C-alpha cells in the first residue's frame, strides 16, 4: 500500500493564542525560583524560622522540581500532556495559597515542596505541547523562541515582582500572585490546547523503580553541589554526588532492559541529541553561575536596595525578549551550530566585560556585561532547545523535554557550585591580603566568609575600622567576580568550540510545503497522525 507523504500543517490563530496560554505556567515556575530572594527577611520576621529552615524554604521548591522532571515527563506521555498540565496547575495554585497563608516554617516548607511537584508537571508538559502544536519547522522554532523567552523572563521578573509586592503588601502576596494566572490557564487550556498522549498499548506499565532512581540520582547530585557551594568541600556532599552518579547510571542501564522505558534509549543513540543536551547544560551553567555574583555586587558593593538591584537586572531580560525572536529568522539559512557558537561567544564577551567591574558605580559595565551573558545564553538556548525537541519523535516529546530541563537544573547547580566555589576561594584569599590589622580576629573571621557578612559586622566597629573592613571586603569581592567571570568566559568559549566540532554538520531546515490549518476541533493526536 502506498502512503502519500504528508506535509506539515501551518499552525493557525488557535495555536498561537494557545502558545500565549502555555507561557503563563512557564513564567510562574521560573518566577518562583527567584521570587523569595527578597521576601526571606519578611518571612523570617513573621515565622521565625531557624537557619536550616530558612534554607529549606528557598531550596525545597527547586529540589523537588528538578527531581521529578523526568518522572512527570513520562507521566504526561501516558495520561495526556494537557491533562497533566491542568492537574499540575491546580496543584501549583493550591500550594501557592497554602504557602501564602502559612503559619509556621514547616507549613511553608511543605507548601514549597508541593509547589515543586506542580512545577515539575508544568515544564515538560508545555514544551511537549509546543512540539505537538507546531509541526512546521519554522513555526516550531519561533514557538520555542517564545517558550525560551518566557522561561528567561520569569527568572528575571521574579525579584522585581517580589520587590514591588513587598513594598505594598504582606509577604504572602509573592505566592498569591500565581493564583489569577492559574485560573486563566485552567479556563483557556481545554479550549485552545490539543491533547496528546501515547496509545494505551504503546505506553506500557509505569516503572516505579525508574522513577525512584531518577529522583534519587538528581536530588543527590544537586544537593551535593549546593552543599559544596555553601559550606565548602566535604565528605558527605562528595558521597552524595557519587551516589547520585551511581543511581543515574543504574537508571540508564535499567531503561535498556525495559520494554516500555521511561526514557527511550534510542534518543541517546543519536549523537546530536546527547551533544545538544550537553550544550543546554552549559547554557544554564553560564546563566545561573553569573547571576549569583551580579545581585551580590549590586547590593553589597554598590549599596543598592533590593528593588533597585532587581530593576537593574531586569534590563537583560528585556533585551533578550526583543532580540531572541530573530533567532528563528536567522536559523532558516545559517547552520544551528554556528548560531549557538555565536551565542556563546557573545556570552564570553559579556563575561569579559564583567572583569572590568570596580568598586565605583559604573552601570554601563554592569548592564553591558549582564546583557552579553543573558543574550548570548538565550540565543544558544533557543536554538539548542529546538534541536533537542525536533530530534525527538513526537511520542517522546514529554520525556525529551524533561531531559532538557533536568540537564538545565543540573547545569545551574553546577554553575553555582563551580563558579561560586572559585569566587569564594578568591574572595577569602584577597580579603586576607588586604584586611585591616587593627580589627579583632572574630570580626575578621566573620568578614572572611562572605561580603554580606563583612557588611553586617562592619557596622559593629568604630567608623574608621568599619569603613576599612568594608572597603577590603568590597575589593576582595570585586576581584572574586573578575576571576569567576574569567572561568565562566572560558566555559562559554569551550562550549562554542564543542558545538562547532560536534554539531556543525546539521544543516538549516529547508522550507517545507505547508497547509494552513485553522481548525478549532480538538482531537487526541496519536503518533501515527502526527
């Protein structure tokens, strides 16, 4: 029997409006990764958490989200990606209300964990649905550019939204802001977003052991990296990372033995897929690794208020939002490897500009550096995400999207650990070399740990001593930013070379004949129909 070659349908008005709806959960999930940065003092004043509880308030959400991404991507493929998106949205919204009205630290930590469960359903579902809604290569690339922009914009908007809300409302408002967007999503999603799931015969039985292995592996590695960043190298974090790697290896081997694996091993037989995942990890290494220094520099060296610092960091996401959509236009004629490499080169230039920071208020250097890193990473991330999603069959889009985002979470944790550790070591060394000698030893010990600690103890000293201590700490921290930026630039440059070597053979997607599709009839799209 002869089968006619099907041409991809052009997405119509319904799909593009649906894409705007899918951007809502992305904004919320990425905002909640950063919205607590400035709310913690207010929460600490109201709930009186211990130091450990305060850390878990911030970290619990990201830990649970990262650990469940692979599992939720697989669940979405089985029960329906739109259905999982709506279930996760409802969980996320209810958990946000619980967090807003928490009466003690434990309640808030549990609410943040439940938010992480909801967030883990939203991210792979949205990317997989984009894959299913936009079949034309050019349109899909544009849609993924919007997806990437929403993800980046949410992380940038988090501190700004948090600062604005805290200036006018109680701390619970940083969570309640999620509720209206969730309500809009739950109303519009059934109308605008088509469902997609695997046929029951192809889904197989859910493998609980694989879910446990993926959760344990990801959480162990991320927790270990974070502990090394905060407390320095230790035996327990190193054991956790090693255990996570072992669990990950067992997970991969198990997938090869299952009839219906959680992650299809065939994806990794495609060299382009594995290389693309590595490049995606490097994107978040650079972006998150650079971000940890920028906020501290603005607040501790330039003495900005939290809201002022957040507004200055918003410049980069605004530029990214304007520029990234042009990536899809360039990608029609330029090989994706060269676009990605160019993005990392722009990021490397941004890191290089950051090495020119001083203790004086030179906002041109700050803004130029953050724009360079942010724009370069966003360009590379948009193109690489399209490559990964396009390389995966439609029936495995949820699992592929979960792998992308898990790698990004690991890349962010690795960026914080590596660049943060480099910065901390350089800061301590520089501080010891320039610290005033007439300051008591206990004060010097506190100031040697972080520049924020130096700012805090400087106020307990006489004016002359305090100013000298603070100046030494600011100089030391600026030097730490320089060294960490050089390391980040080296990673960006190495990734650009890596991309060209391994991915340059991939050609631009040629224009394909398309058929306009303005249908408003919802259907469950089986793989054969795709």
